[in-house]
């Protein structure tokens, strides 16, 4: 997201950062023009030299010139023709030197910001240890059996004080470094992917997942560290230009194996991000763009997805089993149970997912915008009749084999609109044919290419 004031070039709609991947036909045309100009300059120089030689030797159209004006004019033309390429070359070299200086400055800024990401500060803590009375090597105790404190002559207890120093993250400096990296990514698009990788690595290293065991009730929400939330905010507010650069490179934010419980992702953009094996309990994804995002094996208990863009999102092997149905732990912001259903679902994958805390997945047509497997765990209140679904699918295949494609298409449309879980596959999540079924499901919904496929 750019916060810079518009420049003159923005005002006149001229982009100084030329994208040479576009209008490639114009590149060939420009190359032909430059080649023609070079040939013209060579011809001008040759013709000029011929006329200059004629003027000096007294023959040709300028041989009768006795004032020397023709020689001077021809010489100026030749000098201009010869100097033009060198002038252009000098301008190119100057521009390259300028670009090198700018890149060197950006590199220095990145290095300084990265140093700030590791900033620590020393915290001093006073440890007080009271002294107690001893007699003949044994502790002197009062009537209650407690050791008697040693006293000064004025009656105050004697206490030993020790200063203990420890290093802790300097969050103020680290947050400043995170925002400095964001500014560099905005100023230099060529360094954008590198900076995103740096910030992702920072989150993974400073918020590693220790285990993926669900928190038992009563659940108490945890708050993320301030610098982790700041880094998430920077990652989630990338500009259109930055997102386009990621799309061209098929780049994904790598947040695998991170503990992001309680993190606020609301209204941010995490398209194509990787949240594999992440701990995301009570994370807030409301209004977040999660198109093509991968939550493989993530722990998502109590997570909130209200109005989140769940288009082609992969929840394979994720866990959403809390709060348990009927336990009575659903309250306030931690409703959890219907969180997924409240998002904008289109083509999400629930292969091998534990959905035992989700009591409602929508109407049949909505459910068939998802795909699951035989080992996807559903809540006890949800009924899945594999027998009827498989029977209808076999009949549709029979119609197609009999070249009755129109009737097969009609029955399939009715099935997907009226029969819940018709889009699911009655096979185990580790079945080798399942990836092909997922691909067919995505193709039916028009979810092809990146970021829906890796």
C-alpha cells in the first residue's frame, strides 16, 4: 500500500518503471528503428568524409568553395554524427551508475533493518533474599515453626539484594525495523519478494509452534507479541503491484510451523499463503482474502472466518474440533462452531479435515462447493449418506457411457443442488486417485492454475 504523495509523472500518467514484458511487439519495432538510425549515422559519416575529401582536394560539389565554409560545415556534420552514439552511451553509463548507487543504498537500508530485527535490550531485576537467624548451625524458629528473620539493631529484617540481568527482545526497535522493510519493499519492487521472505522467516523463528495439541476448555485467548502482529499487518497489506509481482513468480508467503494463535488477520490479504502445521487457535480471519491459501494440518479451533474470502482455500488435514459439540464452551468471540460456514465459501478442500466442532456447513448447494474425503470427521449432528451418493454417481456414469450426456448433465446439476456432500469423494485421504478427483472438482468450479494448484 503506497502512502507517497503523487509525483509529476503520476499526474501526467507516465510510469517511470517500464514493464518490458508487455507489448513485446513494440520492442522489435524499436530495435529496427535503432538499427536504421545506426545505419543512417554511418552513411552520413561516409558521405560527409567523401565530400570533405573533395572539398580539400578541389573536386566535387564543394571543390570551388574558396572561403572554407563548406569544409567547416561538413566537419561539423561529421563531428555531430560521430559524437551522437558516444553521447547516448555516456548517458546510458551515467544511468547505470545512478541505478547502482540506488541499489547500493537500498542494500544498506535492508542490512540495517535486518540488524534491527535482532535487537535486544538488557533488563535488570532485583532479587531479594531474606536472611534468617541461626543458632549452633540450626535455624531458629518461632512458635509456628517458621524461620525467624535476622534483624538489624533497629529491628528491620536483613535482606540480601542481587541485581539479575537478562536479555529480552527490544520490541520498539524491531517494530521500527519491520516498518522500514515495508517502506523498502514499496520503494523497490525488485526487492519485494526478498523482504517478504525475511519477514516470514522472522515470524517463523520468533513464534515457532511447539505442539499442535488443542487447548482444553476453559479456553483463554492469548495475545500475540506486538512485533509479530506488526509483521503480519505488513505482510497482509501488500499493494496491487506487489501482489502482481508475486503472481508472476508464483510466490507464496511461507508461514509454516508458526504459532499465530490470537493473531488479527482481519481485512488483510493472505492470498496463496502457506499456513502448514500452524497453531491458529482464536485467530481472527474476518474479511481476510484467503484465495488459494493453504492450511494443511493447521489447528484452527475457535478461529473466526466471518466474511472471509475462502476461494479455493485448502484445509486438508486441519483440525477444527473445538469447542466440542455439546460441551457448552461456545460463547462470545470463540463461537468456533460455525466459523467456516460464515465465510464466503467457493471450492474449499476439506480432505481428511477434523470438522467435529462445526455443526452446520450450509445448504446442499453450499456444501457442494466443498470437497471432502471418507475420513473427513463431521459433527455428530451432520449426516452423510455415502450409499445414496455413490448410487447416484454410478447412474450418472452409466448415462455418460451410453452417450446420454445431456441427461447425465441434467441429473448431475440436480444432484449438486439438492444432495448434500455430492461433491465429496468416498475414498481415504491417502488414496492415490484423490488428487485427480480434487483437480476435477476445481475444474468444475473454474479454479484452475495458480494459486489453486501448487
